[in-house]
C-alpha cells in the first residue's frame, strides 16, 4: 500500500503500483487528464511536496522538456504509486473552463514506459 497526502490534507491509501492519475481520479480528486494518460498534453501535472519518485519515463521527460516544465512539475499519468507521496494537483476541472477531466487513462502506463533517472 501507498499513502497519498494532498496539499489540502486529504489522505488516501492506495494499492502500490497504480498509475498516480488513476489513484487520484478514483479517489475523487479534481485533476485533468485531457489526452487520456498518453503523456501528450501535460494537463495531469502534479507538484510533489514529499516522496517524488526518482525515476521517470522517457515520454514524461520529453514532454516536460518540450513545455519547459522539467523540474517544475511531474505528469501523474507517467508515475506509479510506489511509496508514500505528498502532492498537489496543478490542473483541475474547477480551475478550467472544461466540462470534464478527459477520457479515463488505461490501467498501464502509455506509451510503454522506458524508465530513466529523473534529473
């Protein structure tokens, strides 16, 4: 099990190994995921206060670099819940003009992950 603590104080116990975006969504956390978890849109961004993973997928690194966000945010669609984390969702339905978060991401990370050390 992994413990997710949100900046607002909410705490969730989730199964280790879940995609972070799904762990958040399935616990009714307001977070966008417009591309359906394919590391294309960067709307599922989170900021870590504690427990930031030391690995990332190449797709996450490439997308964050392309948007000049590397070191500022992480993509919850590219992260597995493998330990306790304290974080804040950065893009939400409530702070956007959108009607829904986006299509539900698949259970497994897409595209197929190639893991690297996070810079």
